[in-house]
């Protein structure tokens, strides 16, 4: 019975916790992820500018399809900027929430 109790306990709590110094190259990976995040934000600025231009052009030229596409692009770009800008906070929130699961 002793071995079965250990297996059951292992299924509930394997005892693994995040370890920042566990792997070499973690600082490089953090820099790469930060660069990808920055690249995404810069691309979103361009997409937002183009979408706003299409929206304005469609509105003033009477092109309802272009106006709708521009609006959709502005909303998608804004949502993507919100997610990329808040990525650290979103991950930290759910990581902290995950540590409370028992």
C-alpha cells in the first residue's frame, strides 16, 4: 500500500516549480521574446495607420465595403495591440491563478 500512496500523492503534487536559473540561455530567450513583441507592436502601428486610411477613404468616397474593412482593421489592430501590450500581465495573472489550483 505504501507505493500506491506515493503514486497517488505524485499525481496530485509532482513538486515542480518554475526555476529561473534552470536553463542556460534564458536571458537570450527573454531578449528574443521582447524583440518579437516590439516587432509586433511596430507592425500593428502600421496596420492601424493603413486601416484608418482605408476607413477614411471609404467614408469620403462612398465605398461602403472599404469603410467596413477599414473599421474592421482598426478594431483588429487595436485588439492585437491590447493583447501584445498586456502580454506580460495576462500571463502573470493566469500563472498566479494556476498556482492556486489544488
